[in-house]
């Protein structure tokens, strides 16, 4: 039974250190260092984006508070309260994303990568609660429309759209579930301020205060739909579903097309955080395959899977006719 574990985006094509202690070791170190640096670059980018989002959101919430008092707008004051809640969830998102950078220890053998999902869950809950409160407030406004300072709302709406749009576009470039969920906060705010902008312009021309709460309800429904999609993805990861960017049938076909590989079974794949994918596989070889040939097969398997979005692969080799209790597992 042979076991090979490796971590790399650009998979190193080299034999184990025991078979080639010179150049192979150097190649392995270089490739592992590249993978480590590449993976941490993603995380540090996530941390930077979420930290920026926190300060933008908190600063603008303070501006909203002052603007809401100045315009005597309950809607803007409510949005300021909502943004302060967002700031709290963004702070938690930053904490969990930073914690996910911790390496493996005695408690978590794969490290803390999955902790970033906790931030996504908390942010999703905040979005759901905030959207429900917005709908409740909007329904009350539909039944009892209130007049506001339309000119003051227009000025705040322009600033709100620009500030939140910049933050949203920055976060949408991120690759983590956490960043995508956080970007929904700003998408919600952008759409909300667009609604305020449209509503304020219309109310400056026509007395139609009911327009603002109607738009708010539509926006809240859109946000809830997006939260549902992100939560579904997060649950898929937690329940160890096959990663969306890993094609199991294609991987099997690639391996079975390698001359000398008789069969492939006990193939499992899951992801830690939506980016770092893991796979384990049993490869059946012809009886009598030598140790040197086994190592060659491992190299070919790695080469064939290097573009299949697998960062951590465990290969177990077996011989044709050998019994395996995990064959149908």
C-alpha cells in the first residue's frame, strides 16, 4: 500500500525524496512554497477587502445618522441602524477570515480554513434579519406614507450609491464565500440607495411617497434570494459535498485512459472553504507492477490531475485481484 500526499496548484512532477533525494526535494520545496504563498495571498487579499469594507461601512453609517437627523427621514435613520449592524457582522467576518489562516494543530488536522464559513453564516443571518425588518418597515410605510426632505435624500443617495458601489465591486473580486456574502451587504445598500435616489427624484416632481417602500420591498426580496444561494453553497461545503469545480467523471476517465491502470475506486472529493479542494483515490494497477513503475504511475496521475482543481491529493495503489473493503465505499 502506497500513500502520497501533496499540496499544490501547479503539481510537482517528482519522485518521493527516498527515490531521488537531490533535485526532487528541491522541486518539491519550490512547488510547496509557491502553493503556500499563492493560497495565503488569497486569504490576505480577503482580509484586506473585508477590513476596508468594515471602515467604509462604519464611516458611512455615521454619515447616514447625521443625514437622517438633518432630513428628518426615518428611512435613512433606519438604514443607518442597519449599517451599524452590518459593521458588527463585518468585524466578525474579518475575525473568522483571519482565524482561517491558522495552520493545522492537534485539534484541526486540515487547519482552520473552514472557519471563514462561520463569517458567511453570521453575515447571512444579519442580512435575513435586516431584510425582514426592512420589509416590515416598508409595509407600514405603504399603509401610512410619510413625507420626507426629498432634496436632502437625493444628496445622500448619490453619495450612498458611489461609496457602497466601490466597496461592493472590491469585494466581488474575492474568491471566498465569506467575501461574496459580505459583498451582498453592499449590494443591498447600493440597490437601497438607488431606490432612494429614484424615489427622491420622483417625489420632487410628483407627490408619491408610497414609491419608496414599494421599491424597498422588491430590493429586500432580491437580497433574500441571493442570501439563500450563498447559504446553500455554504451548507454544501459543510456537508462535504463534491466541489463545484471538480468533475469526478472527467477525472475517472483521465485516469482510466492511462495505460496500466486497471480500475479506479473509492474516489472522494470535498472542499475546506470553496477554494482548497481535497481528494482521496484508490488506483488499481496490473499485478506485478514494480515499485519504480508505481512511482511513475503516481507522477502521471498527478500530471493528469494538475488542472482539475485539486490542491490536496491522497493516492493509494492496489494490484489487480487484490481485495479492498472500501471498493464500494
